[in-house]
C-alpha cells in the first residue's frame, strides 16, 4: 500500500497489537464507489439482529448479505432489514470481548453507488432498530471508497466496530463533511489516505485510535471535532472552532493553527512538539490544565480577550517548561508551572509592551526566584514571583 495511506496492521507472526479475528469472514476487495460492512447477527435477539440505514437521495442499492434480494434505496427514506439467525449460513462463533459469550453469525453487507454523483447522500449506518434488544447496530468492520461521490457518512456509537478502511473519501468540494459522524468508536485498525483526514463538528469525538498509529495532519478541525480522543500522536492541526482538543489523550501533536474559538486545549493530555500560530482572539481557558511541556507561539494576537477569565487561560499547566508569546501585551499567570529562570527570561524577552496595567504571575516555578524580572518590568509589566 502507498505511503499516502495511514495503515495499522500488525504482522501476522507477532502476538502483540490487534489481530483481525481469524473467524471473521473475508472482506471483498474495495471497489469504487462502494461500502462493504461485516455485520454480526446475534442469536439472543428477537428474530435475529436488525439493520436500519438511510440514504437521503436514493442513489444506493444494498445487498443485505443473507441471500435476500438486493434492494434500492428510496429518496429520503430509511431502509430496514430483519435477519433470521437460523437462516444465516455462516459458522457460529462466540463473542467474548464484552464477557457476554453470546453466539453470533456474520453477513457482509454491500452498498454500491451508480457512478459519479454530485448529490449529497446522507448515509446512516448508526440507526437502531426499534425492536433490536442489542441496542446499537452490530457493524464490526467497514471498508469503503467514495470516489466521485458525495456521501456524508454517519457511523457513531458502534460498540462492535474495530476496523475502518476508506481508500477515498470523495467530496471534492466539501471534504470535511465526507466522514461526518465517526465518534464514540474504538478503532483497532484504521486506514484512510493521509491527505484526506478531516474533521467537522464532533467528527471523531471520544474515539480511540490504534496504540501504534500516528494520525496524520488534520486538514481542518471544527468545534469539538477531536475532543476527547485517544491517539499515539497527531500531525499538524488547523482549527477553526472551539474545544476541538479538549480532554484529549494524545502523546504528541506537531504544530497548531488556531483560527478561532475558546477552551481549545482545556484539560488536554498532550505535548505540542512544534509551534502554534494563533489568530484566535478569545483565550478563555484555552490551555488550562494542559499537560504540554512547550507553548511556543510563532504568532499570537497582542491583546486576546478573556485571558484572565475562569482562573486564566494557562492555569494548572504543571509540566510547562517553555513558553514564547511574541508581542503579547496582556498579563497572565503560569503559577505552579515548571519553568527555569532561563525559560522565564526567554518568555519575558518575547513579550511586547504592556497594554496599561498588566501582571504576570510566575509563583511556584523553579526559576521564579532567580529570573530576570527587569526584562518584563522594563516593558511595563508587573511580575509576581512569590
């Protein structure tokens, strides 16, 4: 596979990492444009498990995978299919991951799209059947290709989903809307083209990615789009709305571009290895309780608003060792951080001229007692060291 793809598939000869279960049915080769999904049918549900999908334009047909007739979607209508467990021909397996030890069979559902299509289809794979006692739909693996189509995929809150592969997201005009609702899932194998990783409103919220996967550059990040995710690392992020990295657990992030928003990295467990280019003007709690060791801004507004609101935008940054804020004219607090005298002096040097009466509090930092406060006071700031 080309290096243009993210790929996590542990070698078959190792025992570490996630291995696709050998009892799962073999997935068909991904063709364009189509979606193939491995779906579980549990024995203990009334009349087997049920499946509901919706396509808002009617350009899709579906093979339910149990030998029944292929059906065509009707525009703006939901389609449902009730499986009969006894009639499914696949072998019986036992689902052990959640401790329920339930018997299940499998089908492969196939959705196809009739060629190039500019109409936007709302493709819901997350609908619950009203009488389905298992709760959420039992998709286990999804492989898709949306080349030359405009499908908006909804597949959040799928408790059995472990593998997602997409070889083309489509959506040449609005790519951030293609993988639209992918949140609250646990991805064990995750493959998409590295130049097609987008996030809109709540796209990947509270999802967990493979332990050994480095997520690529995020082309855009909307409000709460990657809030609460768990990942090894993520590349460059361009963000346009608030809370997008709040409550995340990410080893490293490359550089950030913050275009707007507030509470952006509130309670974020993350290290920012590169620089931050910020045009965001509201700084309410933007980095509060963030664990990063570095906050090196390549650009920051001279007087962002709300920096002192809600206990301050840098409060609780106990790991902070380096901070550069070029031209900043507002005061702030980094009390209790981990900055040396050398680091504090560099931060003071990066400041602009204070906008009136402004205070910088560095109490509790290792270098507070020996830093050169005159660098900042000569610019009009008051510096509190104890």
